[in-house]
């Protein structure tokens, strides 16, 4: 996930990505821990404007994903959706959404479908802490409780909504707000992989068993800017620890060899280079997809 996004950032620097690129560096462990407990496509996931890694965690074809981000033919939507609007429901990734909080009611629709059709599936809505201040998110939490929907809300709280600190823009605690609706809610350290796995297992099991919503607030750092290339003049000089470094330390303590981990990282970088490189060499524009959309009444 990290290697893929770092290579996408290079493609953006080269002018190959239409629009801004929003990276999820620092939130990977949270996304992996939760997706690990899901079964796609029975379970469906929705994400925000920074969902490249989330799509990979769901098992989306990385070449099709890279082509979509670059606006190329052969992408998930033949290059028409781009970096912020990724769709692969066949892999359990319902959609990402460029509107802050817009993915949350979409996940509620997937949860309602799963309940109505009795598939045994659940829906998971990933969002940032800024999204929790959106009215549509509050409405969806209320609806999920009222209709008893199998829906897990996951907030990746990095303390920043674009360039605005949560201490300035967010009143009270997110856990306190959510518990006022009467749903199970837990706060976790997004760099503690064993804790994340235990929490995900417990709350996903609760959602699936009781057909009712739950909420996880994961504290994560934002290693990159709001978008790739963001000067981040609004941030201080504080240093944040990379959760991947914390995970590496845990793995070494539990018996993994450092050289083995280095080989895995190198393999990931080589695969990312191969996949994104192929996407860059793909047909420049999705003319085929555009024509098909026009013929289908898309305009």
C-alpha cells in the first residue's frame, strides 16, 4: 500500500495524474486490520478521497487501480472516475468519494441491502475526523441505529481536517458523540497492530452477530500533506512516528528477521514500479470508455 502510493506520487510529480493526489500514509495498519476481518464481496467497504491503499487492501487489481488513478483506458471505470472515485464492488470495495463524508450514507445503503437480502454481509465506512462534523454522517449514524444496520464506522483521526486542527474545529470527543447514539464505540492506537486486530475482530463480530452498528476511532498520524505537494505551512515542526516502523519493531521482537523484512519491502517497491509503470505506458486517454458512456446516455 505504501509502496504503491509512493510510486503514484512520483507519477503525479511527472504530470501523469489528473488533479490532486491524496495519500493515506500513516493509516495503512488500520485499514489492513479491518479489511483482514472482512469477506468481499459479501462485505462492502466505502472510503474517502484518500482510498488508494484501502482499495489495495480489499484486493482490487493494482494495475486497473493505477490506470484509473492516471485516467487511462483499462482502469476500474476506464479512467473516467480518477483518483477520488474508485469503484470495485466485485472485490468488496463499494466506492470512494470526493465529497467529505459522502461515502458514509453510501455504506448505509450497502448495509441495508445486506440486511434486506439476508446475505450475512456488513458494510464498513472509512472516513477522516473532519467528516464526523458533516450532517450526513450524523444522519447516517442515527439511521443505522434506528434501522439496526450491520454497519461499522471507522474514523482515521489524524487531528487535521485539510489544514485545520481538530482542536479548533471539533468540539467534545468523537467517542462521546457516538456513544450518545447508543452504539458500541472504541478508540484505538492506529500504530498498534495487535490491538487493531483484536478490536477489529471484536467489533466486526458484534456487527455481524447482532446486525447493529459499531464505531472505531483510530488515532493515526498524517505523514504526508493534505494532498501530495502540500507545503504544510500550517503544521509545526513536530515529528510523528510512522506506524509501519512500529509494526516493524513488533515483527522483529516476535521473530522476524530484519533482512527478510527488507526483502519484502524491496519486493513491494519493485511491484509498485512495475504496475504503475505499465499504467503510465497505457493508452493516454480513455476514449473507448468515454464513447461507451456517451452512447449509453451518459451526457
